[in-house]
């Protein structure tokens, strides 16, 4: 497994040096995606502060291009593909948000895209991926191996595979979320005690944790996962990669990765504080709260970090909290289910 090398701390600030992903990679990604990705705001709302009983700042990546943070990593990765092989296209596996991020990036860069998606993915995600011009190949989440399908497609066409989280360029792109949060907090005169992000394979979480280690070293970073799909939490506690027994069974489709990515895990095992889990019911409550109080449309997987704060899963009293709403690609039926509770 490739790791992240930690250099001895010579000052008050933590000094981390990454062999695979570095702070310089994240800063380069920020320059690369500038003008294409949305610089989402850092927001505070009285209703959320009152409910949480503390100061909470949200980073609404549900307002990002393609509806989630995934555009950042996808565009950073695709823009580095060499010109001679771009006509061969790209292939990606995703339940929907990485799919749309890759499809939107490929459309902008003029690269053909094929996305392997589970047949039970939310309809809106399937439709929007196709709307960005990508070809969609569906598979059975329970009985088929999506990466095997993707490997076959790449072998047939010479396409470049874009992993949803276990890729240095993808992680660097997602890390720009943390870079922006640290800068925006500093501009507001705020110092985060804890930052939480919804976690699937760990591309976003490891990128944020790495950015914060340099830009806000006293901040503790926490992964947030659905109950029964807490492979990251258990892996961090065990110090080794562990998998989930089930492949489906939560409304948080965006977070149902089978096991942590090796690169992200090598970062988070050194930089993350304790992980948090939330139930589907708590997530639905968070989706409804975001819509009714914050006036934001958030999908279940994108609301997990908010659910952790609203449900008190992490002690937040007298702390300043930052959290990421990671995506807003929700089917109308699921939104109606949340609001009808």
C-alpha cells in the first residue's frame, strides 16, 4: 500500500509531505479547475446554529457544477490526460455523482465518456449522466463486478479509467474543497474545531483532511458514513482495510463503497479523528431540514454530515463546526419521502 510520509513537526503548524498526494497537488488542482468549478460559499444559518447549539458553517457542494463535489476531482483528472489518447475516451464507475462529474468534465474537454452505473441508481442521476453526453452501461450491483466491466471496456477501446476515489488526481481535485473552506474560514475570522464530510471511498475526505492539515492544522476531521456501511470507521479503528458485508441497503447510494481506497486510507489513517455513523432516518431528517430551513436541496448521501450534527452524534457544544453538503442529486420521490415524514 502506498502511504503518506509524515515529516517531523518543526513548528506550531503540522508539516505533512505526501508521496502520492501533496498539498502542492491540491493547490495545482485549484488552479486547474479555476473558472470551471464553482467556488461554493461557506454559509451559516441561525436555524442550524440553534438546532445544533453551536456555530456551524456549511460548504454546500450541492451547488457545485453537476450537482456534487465530484466535478472537482473529475475535471482535475481528465484535464491531465495526454492529448494523443483523449480520443480513446474515458471510462468510470459510479452510482451517479462521479458519473455526472466525469460526464460533465468530458463534455467540456471534448473527450468521449462511458459510465458504468448500477441499474438501481436514482433515475435523475442516470438521466443527467446521459444528458451530459456520456454513454451509460448499467449493471446489477448485487451480482456483477463494475470494475471488471470497466476494465473490459477500457481494453476494448483504449480508454482511460477514472477511478471514483482511489486516484491521486481525483483526490487532489476533491481536496480543493478543504482548501476553500480553510481560506473562507480565515476570511471570516473563524477557526474550525471539527470538520465533517460524508464519506464513501474516501477521495473527498482524504483530500479535505490533507488540505486542513496544512491550512488549519488544529482542526479535527471526521468521516461520516451510513450505519452498516461504516467500512472507513472500522478500518481506521483497526488500522487495516475492512469491507462492508452488504453492497446495498441504504438510501445513501452515493456512500456505498465496498471498502476504502488504499490511497485515501493511507492519508486518513494518519490525519482523521474518530468516524461517525448515521441512520437512514437521521439522514432523511437532515434532507428535510436542509430543504425547509436552509433552503437547500440535498441528496441522502450528501446530507450525512449534516445528519451527524443534527442528531448529536458528535459532541459540538462550544465548538466551531464545518461540514460539507456533498451533493444535491436527489430523485423527487426521495425528497417527497423526506418532506412527508
